[in-house]
């Protein structure tokens, strides 16, 4: 590997133009090594900070980095900064930096990828100018309080997970082409994505509130798992390209999808103990997989539904005779193509595959196995959605 001086001295003579092979990696051992790069306004190649570095590392003068910036498994470095960096055409990979308290990039606006993991003392993000372009954002196991400074408009993937102190997640994100996952952060975290119109897969787990007022179409799945909010609405969502799973949201009592017409794979609603009425699907016409709803509902209504390609399972601890009569009518007309089970007044209503008992103690027989035509998600795939 070339020494730092072999990299820097030619750059000095090149009067701040790009230098070097973008596949090369320069290792920074101390603050002096970083300072030596100041004459390179554009630096081509990746920069790695050595695990034994104890200095604060500051890159001044570099405006564009064509490569990755990597710092892993360093127990002593407290600060990393780049006062002039505007564009990072690579990944900022920071991992297992146990004493890191500051990441200061006040002019940074464009980056390919942010990947931070195990930064237990990092509380704030020093992106003063706000990063507006990033393909991937993955921030896990940090002490950050908010994502202020990351305000991207589109992305391939966004994952914010296991950040126990984060209070708010708000950004102007308009579309997500692969997946967005906000899971296991502060249980009171407020999620606000006012401009999100289109996405592939969305997962929200252990969130205090989730606002998606503009979401119109999902190419993949939506999972709402173990959240603390009382209400959830997707007022403009018309189509779900794969599964819709609403599971274990103990405070949820109001659920509305007023424009939703089509779910391509499974609909699963389960273990939402305060959701006593499921009436929030007034336009739902088609479910390409299974219909699987269980809980203590007194009413379940999908008045426009006329096509369920998979199995049908509806179980409740309460009397749902009216609902079962409606759905039996669909089954009689062969509008439910899979096996059918609908029953109320059960001791322990549950999802497909269980053997429920009515409140007299008599067994009702096992609910049918979910089977969905045209490649719809089975239970194993649904479990994968829930465990994202």
C-alpha cells in the first residue's frame, strides 16, 4: 500500500486536481496524515482511518471525495470532520467507534451511502447544510436524538433501527425504490414522511406515531408491527403490491385506508387488542392472497370486496354473525377461492392454522391452511415481512 506521502506530494504539485486510482485506499494513522490532504480539492480513492488512531481526524480543503470514507473498530477517536467536503461519491462507513461524539460535515449535500453502526456516544449529526441526495441510509445502534441534517428526497433503501434515544424522524422523502425500515427505536418516536408518494416495502415497528399523508402506491408490502399509536391512516393509498400486515399494535383503535382497492397478496390483521371494529376498507375490492383477520372485533366490514384468491380466515372473541353471513355469501358465489373459516365467540381467536375453541369449550376444527394463487405470500413469506 502506498505511503501517505506518496499519495499527497504529487497531489500538491497537481494544484488541487483529482489524483490517483479510485480503487486505491489511503490509510490515515493520525491527524497529520489527514492534514496532508488539504491541497486536494478532489481526492480520488478511498480513505480508511486506522483502528489505532487516537487523534481527532479533520479533512480540510477536500471538496469532493471519489471513494469511501471508512472508520471501523476504533475505541479512541472522538471526532471526525471535513469542513469543506460537499460531495462523497462512495460510502461513509462508521462502525464500532465507541467514543465517537461528533461527525461534522457542515457543507456535505450529496453522498452515495451512509452506513453507521454501533456508535453509542454519537448524539447529533453535524450535517449543517443537510444531505439532500443519498442512495442508501443505514443508521443502527447509535445515540442520535434526531435525523436533522439528513433530508433526502429519494433513496433505494433507508433503515433506521435500534436507536433508543431518537425522538423524531422527519424528512422530505418522495420515493423509496427498495425498502424503508424504521424498527426498534425509541418507542415514542414520531415518524413524519409528508411527501412520500411511492415506495416498494415499508416496515414500521415500535413507533409512537407514523404519518404517511401522501402515500399513493406500494409496489411491495406494508408492515405495521408492535407500534404504540392509537390511529393509523393511509388516506391516499390505492394499491398494495404485496402484503399488508397489521399485527400487535396494542393501542390501535382506529384504522383507515379509505381509497385502497387492491392488495396483491395477503391481508393480515391480528393481535390489535383495542381494534374492535375493522371498517377502514370501504373501497377494497380485491385480495390476491389470503384474508386473515383475528382478534376481539365486534364488526368487520369490507363492503366492496368481491375477490379473495387465497384462503379466508376470520376469528373473533365477539359475536360476528353479521360479518360471517356476508363473507359466507362471497364464498357461496365462489368469490373466495381458497378454503373458508369464519367464527365468533371464540376463547382464543388466532391466525390461520390454529384450532380455536368456542366459549363453551368445544373445538371448532382447525382453520384452513392459507393457500394463495398467483404467487401470493404464504405464511413463511409473511413471517419474513414481519421480521424485517
